[in-house]
């Protein structure tokens, strides 16, 4: 199958008054359609930089990025970006927060409105459509943020530590919940996380990055022999610990 995303020898450096900070070093990998890939690596290694490049916010210096066979800058593939904080506006209701991306991109039509309502219903937020963000739990807010991203019908989802602002307990259930939503929607997803358990419970592959400037240290395919392969079941499966330890060791090797 043709990869949806293909990076070849991508490099990136920040240039500031104090000089140059090299963030990405010769990054190459590809992602298959519908695949869920998690990126782990030491803090400050360049994970967010990588997602910013894929979202088009930053431009690579050298190397090539192809999306559905086209150069990233010529690509018409819709890429959604979900950040650590939900960025819901308190002066808007949940419904109007969900519509925000559509408004900004001039995509608000009867069809997309109906789609937003359908997603609110599907993910249990319909009763809160007229509520303000502060009336919702952290997990529900994150669901609303995901709906705001999904309603734009992205082909690829970039998730930058989307659960890290939540407390541990909530993070577990929201991570599992949102992971399932993304899988059921058959989206290709790239998740940056510092939480190895999250990576192993959600991903098809984990890409381990070295300390800054990030390069690919190792790519670990994750397979569980589970009949019902959900993040929750993965956490209880015997393979879970093996993967966790393998990734942990590789990360500490790079210290
Ligand atoms: P991570 O997401 O892995 O924590 P980042 O991609 O945010 O790491 O950052 C990688 C490195 O690039 C860090 O050392 C950071 O200090 C540096 N960096 C990030 N953003 C900028 C910027 N706007 N200007 C200069 N340096 C930056």
C-alpha cells in the first residue's frame, strides 16, 4: 500500500540571535494509511518541531516530505492538528467551539453543521452542546476539541501531547477513549507523547527519537494477540510490559 506520509532525510534548525539550535537530524520514516504512530523521545528533543513541520507551520531546510505521493507544499491532503491544551473559548458554547475551525476555513455549510451535530451526538456531547467549556470535565473538553478537529475531515491527525494537561486518572480513560474514536474513524494518526504506556496502548508502531537533535533511534512495531484489541485490554496483556521495557531501555541508552 502507498504510504500516506513519507519523510526522507528531514533536517531542521531554529535560528535565533543566540545562534542555531538543530532540532531534527536526518529523519526518515513512512506511515501507512490508517496507521497510528506514536513518537517518544527525551523532553526537548524535537518532537513538537516534527509535528509543526508536518502541519506546515515550519518549513524544512533539507529533506523531502511527501503526503499521498505529493510534496507537502503542493499537497491538498487535509491535516488536522490537536494540541496539549484544548483551546476552547469560554465565550462560545461547546457547539460554537466545535464549529470554529469550519468558520475559520470558510467551510461552514448545512452539510458540515450536520456533521458537527452528528459527531456531538456520536461522542456523547449532544446534551452539552449549549454548555460553556467550564461546565465540562477535562475529558469532555478534550472530546470537544477532538470533534472540532474531526469535523474538518482530516486525512491525517497530528496529536501533540493531547492528554498531558489532564490528571493521571482522567488521562488514562480519555486517552483510551480518544484512541478508540480515532481508530473507529480510520484516521491516520501521529501522536507525540512522553508517556510510554500511552504509546504502547494506542500505537501500531512507536518511533523512538534520540535526544536533540532528534534522529530515529529505533522503530518498534506493536502487535498484541488480543481478540478485542483496545487500549484498556492492551494494558492488561502480557506483551505490554515487554514493549514498555524495550522502549524504556532504548530511551535510556540515549542518555
Ligand atoms: P519536544 O517537543 O521534543 O519537547 P521541541 O520540538 O519543542 O521539543 O523543541 C526542540 C528543541 O528546539 C528544544 O531544545 C527547544 O529549545 C528548541 N526550540 C523549540 N522552539 C524553538 C524556537 N521557536 N526558537 C528556538 N528554539 C526552539
